[in-house]
């Protein structure tokens, strides 16, 4: 089964690969945005800690 | 228990009758929505008869959705709802009284105004009769399930639109069987007995569970 | 007290942290194997020579997950309402978005399946209609979650909504499958797996397992974020960023 045949998927290539692409995009974008959100939260925590330290030193 | 039910019912109806205009807003909304469709789709008689059941029911759904927000809003604003929570009687009885009052003021008028739809859509008297009967069965379900949505979205910004987003999917069985029955009797003149049984079963279920669920939702919203 | 230790967010957070990479590895392996098997090991020419059946792998996996995660959402909401444990509410909230995304993939692939097999993008076939309604239930749940600011009320209200949705769902299923009871011949659609060739079935199941592992990984990640957000000013969270 040559590559071009495989991609053509019996004439339904766009549909099959379109769906695969959609699933891939969603299943990559969701974890990435979660990771980002996680980093932002950790930074917020660090900032809170720094503010508390400064508060106590004075 | 029973006299508190009637006491709350009487109170709500009296309150609403003082601001009579609110009842007519729901009614006129129903009539306007119903008369929009022929202007939008066309005046061919056969086609109008075909879409009449669906249009009437969708207008009834939207009209009862519109009126839901007022179910708890006034009492929530002036604090009577908190008093109701503290009342010795079970909350679901009080809530059931409020829902019945709400239905009397919004659901029942829709049933009474159904002949107008029959007029606008060239429906025979028999079909209008079936439509009124189905609306009589269906609108209480709409009020009860809608009450749960109203209780959940109490005091939220954009509550009205939110309720429709939450509750419209849950209205689908009522829409399907309500308009199905009218369609069945209008065109195929088949028997509408199964539709009636299903709708009444749905009515009984919501009679049992909706007040209790609304009470639970109110307790959550007012905690 | 061994298991209940993890019902406290503080203990669950590191546990979830350890589980997430495992689920990610499982998801990648299973999906890769499932799709490989589906595309290369299944018979090249099917009886009706249609090559689009490959869509099924993603469609079946995603719609199973869409339904399964809605069930999980209702379950965690119910557990939260009964035991009043914050973590179960957090799990319910975390499940909603992944479930909605899975349902979205199921809907789009269902529509595409409709396009190739029935020729129209959208067909009011009971299965497609039901997955559209399930999508509305997800949207309603997420809308209510985000409309309420107080987390406690948001959790409980959306748990009640999810319960209500799951109670009405069977009735919706019946009314969509059999809108006209007079001529409603057979309510039970024969499960579409009877005549399916073994290899395709295997590929489908493995891909579905892969989607299940993926959902668990993302839900655990989101739950960790929710835990951090809600416990931002507790002591253990402050310690967290020290190491």
C-alpha cells in the first residue's frame, strides 16, 4: 500500500485525516493549556510567599 | 400542611393579580411568537397546519421559560424565601404551592389562549381541542422542571438566559410528545393515547420529584 | 485510614502528580497501537470497499468517553452531595471540560460519518441527536459552574443539575428513539458491533482505552489546578513552591 494510496484513503482522505487532525489538535491543546495554567498558579504562589516574607521582615 | 399549601397559593396568586400586567406579558409573548412564524415562513394553509403543533409547543416552552425567573426572584429579594426555608412545614410543600401558583398564572393562560393558534393556523376544532388537552398536561411539567432551574440560578447575573441554557434540553420529551400528539390527531388522525400516557407519566414523575429537587436547590442557593 | 487519606486535597495533590505521567504514557502507547492496528492490520478492502470506516476508531472512542465522563461527573457530584467532600466536587468540575471536548470530537466525527455514509452533514438520526443533546447538557453544566462565583454553591448547584440531567436523559433517549409511539417498531437498536470484524473491534477497543487514559490524565491535571486555586492561601500550598 503506497503512501499516496494510504493518504488518499480510497478517496475519503480528507474526511479521515480531518477527523484525526481535529482529535490530535484538541488532545494536544488541552494538556498544554492545563500545563500553562499550572505554571501560572505556581508563580502566583511564589509571589504570595515573597509578599508574606517582605511583610514579616518589616 | 394542606392549609399552608393553600395559604401560600392564595398569597402568590393575590400578589401576582395585583401586578396583572405581568400575566399578560407572558400571554402576549406566546401570541406574538406564534404569529411570527407565518410571517417568516409563509401563509400556505396546508403548510401552516403542518407546522402548527410544533410552533405552538415551542412558543409555550419559551413563554414558560420567560416567566420562570419571576418565580422566586421577588421573594428572594425581600427575604421571604429565607423565612420559608425556616418554616416548620416541609419546604417542598411551600415550593409546590409556589409552582402551582406560577402554573395557574402562566401555564393555564397558555392553554386557554390555544384556540387563537387554531385560528391563525386554520386548525380544525378537534385538533385545537387536542392541543389544549396536551398543553394542559404539558405546561405543569414545564413549570416544575423549570422551577428547579430557577432555584439553581437564583440571584445570578444573566439568570434568565442561563435558565434556558440549563433547562431547555430537559424539556425535549415534553416537546416531542406534546407536538407529536397534536400532529398525530391533526394529520393522520391516529390515536394519541400513547402520547397522553407518556406525558401523564412524565407529569406524575415531575409532580413527585420536582418540588423536592427545587427545595434542595433552594437550600443550596440560599446557604 | 489508608485510602481515605487521599480524600484530602493535600494528600491527593502529590498522588495525582505521580499518576499523571503514568496515564500519559499509557494513553500514548494505547492510542498509537490502536490506530496502528486499525490502519494497517485490518483488512484492506472491506465488504463494501469503503475506506472511511477508519473514522470509527476516533468516533467510537470519543463518544464512549463523552458518555462515560458525563456519568463520572454525575457520580462525583452525587458523592460530593452525600459526603460533602470538596475533592469529589473538584473531580466533577475537572471532568466537565474534558467530557465536553470528547463529546465535541464525537459530534464532529459523527457528522463527518454522516456525510460519507449518508451523504448529508447532519442527519437527525437518534444517535446523532442524542450526542447533540448530551453536548447541550455539558454546556449547561459548564455554564452554571462558571456563572456562580462562590465555589461551594457552584459545586452543589452543578451537582444537582447533573443529577437532574441524568434523570431526564433516559426519557430523552426514549423520546428521541421513538418519537411516535404508534409506529415505534423497535426501540433497541441492535448494537452496531455484531458484524464487525475482529481486528477492527480490537483497534476500536484499544483506541478507546487510550482515550480513557488520556481523559484521566487531563482530568487529574485539571484537578491539581483546581486544588491549587482553591487552596491558594493554605500553608501546605505555600510550602509547595519552596522545594
